[in-house]
C-alpha cells in the first residue's frame, strides 16, 4: 500500500465514522452526507482513486452488499396480504412510471439512458423517512412500502434489460443472453424452493442458515455465500455484479420468511462501514467544481423535477386503491427519492462508457438534490396535511 492510498483510506475510514453524527445534526440522510464528503475529498484525491485498489475494492464490496440487502429486505408477505384489486392498481402505477419515463425520453428526443433516471425507484431512503416521521407502522406506510418494493424490482429488471441492450443492441446475442439469464434465475428459484422444502422436513438444519450468535455465524456465512454465488454467476452472464446481488437477495427473501436475525447482522456489517465507503467513493469519482457548473446544476434540477412529475402522473391509479388525495400527493414524493439507484446508474454508466462524465455528474447531483429536497418536502407535507401516525384506516393492504 502506497502512502497516498494509506492517507486516503485513513480519511475515508474517519469520514465513514464521523459523517453520520454530522448528518444527524444537519438533519441530512447519512448517504447524502457521505457523497458530499466524498466530493470534497475528490478535490485532493480524485486523480489517485484509480490507483487505490484497496479503496476501490471496499467501495465495490459495499455496493454489492447494499444491493443484496435491498433485495433481502423486500417483504413478500406484504404482497400476500394485499388484495388482488389493490395490487393490480399498484402494478398499473409502477408500469405508468416506466411508460411515462420512456415517453418523455422519446418525445423530447433525449438519450435512452435518461429513462433509467426517471424510472428508478428505491425504498432504502424512504424507509428511514417513514421511520423518522413516526408513520412506519401505519397502513399508509405499509402500502407505500409495497408500492416501492414493486418499483424497485421493476427498476432493476429494466436496468438489466437496458444494459444488455446498450452492450449488444437488438441482436440474437442479446436475446440469447436474456434467455440464459431468465433460465438461470428460474433454475435458481426452483433450487432454493427445493432446498427450503428440505429444510422444512429437517427443521433442525434451519438454524445453520438463518440464525446467528453461534461461534461460526453460519447464518451470515450462508447469506454471504449466496450473495457471492449470484455475483459470480451474474458476471458469467455478462451482467453487472450488483444485478446478481440484488436478485440473489430477493430470491432468498422470497424463499426464507424468518430471516430477521441474519438480516440485522448483515445490515450492521454493511451499513456500519462498507456501504458508507461506497457512497464516499461515489463522491470521490466526481469533480465537485464540475458538478457546480450552471448547465449541470440546471440539468440535475430538470432531472429532479421530471422524476417527481412522472410519479405524480402515475399516482392517479392509487385513487382507485382507496388512497386519499393527500396520500396520493405524499406517495408521489415518497417514490421520488431513488438515491441508491441513481448512484448505481451514475457509477455503472461511467464504468461502462454508457454515460459521459457530464451526464454522470448531473445524475449524482440529482441523487443529492432528491435525497435532500424531497424528504424535507415529505416531512413538511406530513405536518401540513395533518397525516397522523395512528388511526389511518382508509388505506389498507387488505381490502
């Protein structure tokens, strides 16, 4: 390890520990604070990032764990408790987000990759905002989390397909790759289902895969093994490793319902250190002075507004799912904070040369704007519209 890398590792590690305290005092999401910290570090270290393999490895590992946890945290039990009629309108709302995103891109003759910015949906930041506002246990929040989970799954599916398109175009090779991926995930799901059935017949083995606290932490080992297996297989199918990580976590969540203990351990391991390093490293990749150029700031604000408008239009379907107009308004804001996926799109787009540095910079700035502005607006509207943290009965997950 060279001296520059040692100094960079020191300041990143120090920031990963200190930034959450500063972010809390400033009422900022930690991930936004970490990205901004990375941008400031980039003033001094940006040119050295490509020559710091340890920092890059820790950032990539944090990215992979972040996406695995995003899949693992999807609660499929919520889907089962939702009536088919309500679920249909949720799906129509998500499909409308996808359709409007591509419609805007084609109508204004924008690069197709911009559609990924407009349709990206993630629930990581949303969950913490709902918890902060005291709404997390309300029927409204449970409905929004179902909607957000559907949006996140749809976003990753579209991102997967689009990156195949960017790489291979409309070709036989692209179709073969997509068919291979679909076959792989089908076989993986069936294999995990049979494995779960085997565990059901041998319940004494369950503790080795889901529980924690034993000397060898087999539950954590099983999940990490599952994560890296899917990461490796995704690479073999010419997919980005984070796509494999997300769907690996999602399939595990689909099969194993009682995973709270191991999920808590993995979250502590990931969010405690590696994931903050990823967000800091995202900031490190970009030039803060370029981000603050007027045309990039303008582009980021346009992206941010379109993200919100797309969700506003798509949220009309929620009126048919027994949402009040207040909750429709809040749902538009709650789905417009895709910080995690915007960071992923900027990072992957830059690495694969799908995005230029200017567009990638605008996307990072969009992630910061939406991560700062929309949570603040959401909290303000909760108070202004007098959305209570108890007694909400008009939005139910089971009609």
